[in-house]
């Protein structure tokens, strides 16, 4: 196939799309949409989110150095978009979206009950590479997962959560049908058939 070449741009696709909740020092909450996010390290578990300095969330997270990543199901896609086009400077997005906030376990920021997976994070380092976004490198302290995504063997089924991805300006559901698993190309059989144990540090699935 003949290819066309494009100048450097944000062509990595698809990427996750998440709702990030945070609090400021006064205890006020905000939520915004983030697509520039990813896992950086397994041990310790680190993820990053990239935030433009003009976002209210940038201000809040810099103040408290904590936030929560909430993974939305496809039924929330309209709210995901809304939280990405309206700023907490003018809109009370949490109220408008009717989100139920639950108290964080290890961080002060609340998590969104309506999202099936919530990841509590503590900022370790803020990189300012000089571009449009600052990069918040953060440790994952704990994760809350809806019980209906965990089977009787304690295997966590992210595929049951109807999660969505962001691809070049558009939102897509994730196809539920598995097309492979870690190491299957070399016939690797996983211990306990890929069980991810709750609270286990040995998250072999995602290494
Ligand atoms: C799909 C999508 C992805 C986005 N990803 C990011 C991102 O990774 N980083 C960022 O700073 N802004 C991102 N935005 C824009 C912010 O979510 C948006 O400016 C929001 O209004 C900021 O809210 P706040 O001022 O209340 O913090 C994204 C928006 C959308 C719709």
C-alpha cells in the first residue's frame, strides 16, 4: 500500500479518554476530560496526565498534588465530551452532569460513582517540557472497581465495562471480543488463566 507522510502531530491513536476529578485547597471539586494519559511504569505503578496550564484542573491539581482518574463507560460519552469543552471556571460540571462523588480512600479528591473504575493518584513530579502541556507524573495509590466486573475467581473484566477510546477527534466503543492475550504469540499460558488478583501487586496482565 502506498503511504502519505504528514508532518509531526498527535497521531498516536486510539488513546484512552478519561474523566479526571480533583480538589483545590479549599476543598472545591472539579472534573475535566483527558486523552493525553498513559501508564509509565509497573513498579511503582505510575501514570501521567498532560494538562494545559490554562485549565482550572491544572490549578487544582498543582495545589493539592492529587487527582483521580475515572474510566467512563460508553453511556457516559456525552458527559465525557461536555467535561472536555466546558471549564469549571464558568460551569459546575459535576452538578450539571449529575455525577455522584464518593470520598477518596487515599487521596482527598473524590471519585465518580457512575464510572466503573476509579484510580487514585498522587503527583510525584510535574514536567514542563516547554510545549503546550505540563506532564503530571503520578503514582497509582489504589483503584476502585465495580464488583460486577469481578468474577468468582477474582478476575477483573475490563471488557465488561463498556469502556471507550478516543481516536483522532472521535469516540469509539471497545470491541468486546478478545483477539489475543499477553504472550499468546509464543504459546505462553498465563498462571491462573490471566487472573488479576484484587489488591495484588503482581498485575501480570499489564506488565
Ligand atoms: C476528548 C477530549 C480530550 C481532552 N484531553 C485533554 C488533555 O489530555 N489535556 C488537557 O489539558 N485538556 C484536554 N482536553 C480539554 C479539557 O478537557 C477542556 O479544556 C476542559 O474544559 C478543561 O476543564 P477545566 O478548565 O474545568 O479544567 C480534552 C478535551 C476533550 C473533549
